[in-house]
């Protein structure tokens, strides 16, 4: 078994497994009191996250073993299926709402978040298409090397914004543009499209009162400390209370109904309170190393398709980790974005581990290593 694993990038494998296991521990630490009060079972979220982790490791192993070249023929149909699933959340009786946002599909014992699947579907589709067009020398042309991706991206982002999922929309936007840049699309097209998107971004912010309130809370959370500024202030208190080495695992006070979303979007804040600045620094360093190893896989991938897959997954993991940490520390306005591998949630964890499996699959066939 160990001999079989040696062909994969062991750094990525060890880091992803370690982050997932740490996440299960922190989900229990952050949620046990709330789970006991709400569900009369302090292990409620621990058991569910444990099941998600086991399923995630299963799909990761599957993705490691199949030939990633098989993803080529699935790229278009899977992308279309994901677009249909994104629309399905608006169907009464199918979609599930939480806090005014319609982002989930109701399944027996589980809510599926299609946006998580859509991120990977977009990466696979773009890797397949960019590989094909690069070979044909079309990437420098606007009509063939840039515009088609903007049409698909605009459709997907429009649906996500209708779901009030600005975090996933921004992540997908950044991943797509980075993949286009890496593939050799004209920089003037990328910059021009980015500039043209600014008025639309401003409209989407000011058109929804809650988004504008988040911007104001970001600029001055103390103007409404018990309302819009409450979450980030409580996050600062958690991180600040932790000091250098933290209060000890399980000893957080902010998780006791002070910090909202303590086991999901703001799990890193409780990590800082319990394990201190050192704990946060270790987690950030692990993500940094994971992205570096992923870029290494891309650089030495056997072919262009594998290279684009690895780059896309590297950008996705790095973007989600960075923005989650930035939100928790108040560097950017609050928005719903999970910390990969660590935050509670089945869709996020299983899809992230599946993407990691693809990355490991590509790593097993690297060539030209120094």
C-alpha cells in the first residue's frame, strides 16, 4: 500500500489528510455546546463531519486511481449538469433556503450545495478547452480564446449572484481569469474585462441592502457593534484573546453563542482563540505549502490538460483559504466562504477532497523533475 502511494506527491497527500483531520477536531470543539443545545447531542456535527470526511477520502482515493484523461469526455456534460443544478435550487420543494439565501438542494439527510461542484466543473471544462485551443493556436484570439469563456462565466456568476452567493461568484471569477492568464489569453482582454466588470460589481453591492451594510461594517464595524459589525468584532475578540499560544483546545469562550458561524465560516477565529497566533500561523503555512506543491505539480505535469487542472485547483484552494482568513481577520468584508478541509460542510469537504484526488492523480505522472 505504502509502495503504491510513493508515486503521488506525498506533500499534498499528507497536508490534505492532516488539514481534514484537524478540521474534524475543530468542528467538534466549535460546535459541541451549540449542538447539545439545539439537537440535544453534543456530537451531532462531529458525527456528520466524520462521515463527510470518510466519504471525502473515498472519492479522493477514487480520483487518484482513475486516469485523469477520462475527465476530458466528461468536461462538457458535467458543466451542463452543474448549471442545471445551480438553477434547481430555485425550484420550490427542491431547493433549500438558509438565512434568506437559496444555495442548496434538499436530499435525504444531506443538503447539496451545487456551487461547490460547479467550481470543479468549471476548472475541468476550462482545462479541457484551453488545452485544445492552445494546441490550435487560438488563445490569442478574442472570439475563440476569450469570449466563449466569458459567456459561460457570466451565466454561472449570474445564477450565483441570484443565489446571494457572492463569495463563490468571486472565487469562480478569479479562478477563471487566472486560468486564462496562464493559458496565454491576451492580457488586454483580461484587464479590459476586469475594468468593465467594476460597474456591475458596484451595482450588485448597492442593489442589495445587506451587501451595502457589510461594506459599511467592514469600513467601521463599531458604528453598529451589536448589528452588522457584531460578527467581525466577535471574531477579533476571539483571535485577540488567543494571544500567542491560545487558551487551550476546547477552551474558547466566543463559541458559546457569541460568534456566529463558529463551526463554518469563522472556524479559524476559534482556532486562533484556542491555539493562538501560532495555531493560525501553522494552518496558514500548511495552505501555503499545499498551494506551492500544487503549482509544482502543474509545472511538471505530463501534458497541458494536467497542467491546467493542477493550476486551476491550486488557484481554487489558495483563493478560498486566503479569502476565508482575510474575512476572519477583517481584511475584506464578511462573506460566506468556507475554509477548505476545515470548515463544517459536506459539499465543501467532499468536493475539495475530490479535487485533491485529481491533483494527486496528475502528480503521479509528473515528468522532468530535477
